[in-house]
C-alpha cells in the first residue's frame, strides 16, 4: 500500500520563505547626501544672486527707497487696483452671461458667444488696449439715436467719453469676459447633471436652478482658476502704459524717462506688483476653503 505524501501549500511556502528572507535583510535608509548637496547648491546660488544685487551700485537702493512710497507711486497703485477690480467685475458678470449663452440650446446665442470668445482670445490684449485708446480715430463721436433715420438724441466726442482709464477698463474687462466665460463654463459642465434634474423635478425653473443650484457648486472649481485670473489681471494692467493709463508703471515710466533711473524704478514697480499679488492671494485662499468645504480629503473617510 502506497504511503500518501503530506499535502503542502507551495504558494504558502514561497510566501513564508520570502518573509524569512526579508527578515534577514538589512534595511538601509535611502541616502540623502544628494538631496543635501542639491539644497546647498541652491542656497549658495540664491545667496550669490541676492548678494550681487544688493551690492550692485547700479541698483541705486536710495532711489528705490525714495520712490517706493512717493505720492505718484501710491496714486499709480490706486489706479492699478481700480483697473483690476473694475475689469474683473466686468469679466465675471460678462463671463457668466456668455457662458450661459455658450451652453444654450439656441444656435444663435451659441454662435454669437463663440464668435465673441474667438475674437477676444484670438487678438493680443495689447492690440485691444491700443484699439480702445485710439477709438476716436475710428468714430469721432459717440451717438445715441434711431438707426437709419438720422435722428440723434445724444452725441459726445469719442475722445472726451473714452479717456485712457475708460479705454483700459473696456479693453481689460471685455478681454477678461472671454477667459472667465470658459472658466465658468468648465465649472458648470463639471456639476453633476443629476443636480439639475433633481431641481427640475421639484418644479424649480431653469434660471433659478442655475443661480441657486448649479453656480454655487461650480464655484468650487471656478474659484482657483479665477484667483489666478485676478493675479494675471493685476499684472496685465501694466500694459495700459502704452496709452498713458495713469497706472503704477505709467507714473514710474514718466519719471525714469526724465531721470534715466530705469532699473531702480522698475524695482519699485516689481516690489508693488509682488506685494499686491500676495495680498490678493489671501481672499483667494479663503474663498477656496469656503466653497471647498465637504470636498476635502476628510470627506472621503
């Protein structure tokens, strides 16, 4: 009679053998020498750059300190902030409107929105600023009346109505509409369609559904992108210097065009742009946390 061999679990033996081998292995931490060396080199390069700039007599730090809080600089900062806020308001309100048109089932509204986006995203912002700044060369007067009848109720010279600041707001704001539209449209598309269907099922009209249900949920993904647009818009205001928009860079350019102190005055402008960007990042972070509640990693537990 044959003696049966004891059954063995080959797979289990392999696993047990692997564990034994692992227990005998010496675990060595990953060497951090390369990381420490890279960090040391980076710090050395950074310190060298700062030292070379701080000790360079051409930086003229005395001039930087003189104009950093000068009245003309502060006036330019206020105009820059005004242009940023006004342009963003136009961009966000217009962006919502154009985004709704772009999502509309009406082919006329859809194509008009597409044409608008293509026009303003397809031409450089600098060209648009110059175009609005020289609008008086295209239309001598801005008139309001009944078309094709010659009857005019209101007429004013274009250069009187569209000042450099107004031209800057129109150029920046209308350009921002095209970009804000795509950001908002992407946020709306990202909202689950079931939310809209649920609102319709309880009798909520489309307009109220968009305002009360869809847009608040879309803000979670819209806010970070719009926050970047705020910083971008702040820096884009410097382009209005080509039409003497009285912003920060324009005022400083007027100074260094006479004193030839280009580098120190550009440093003044850079310090203010960096500082304002840091300040504007604070409300962005707050809004991101506000609209992102319930969607953080803790919500997946």
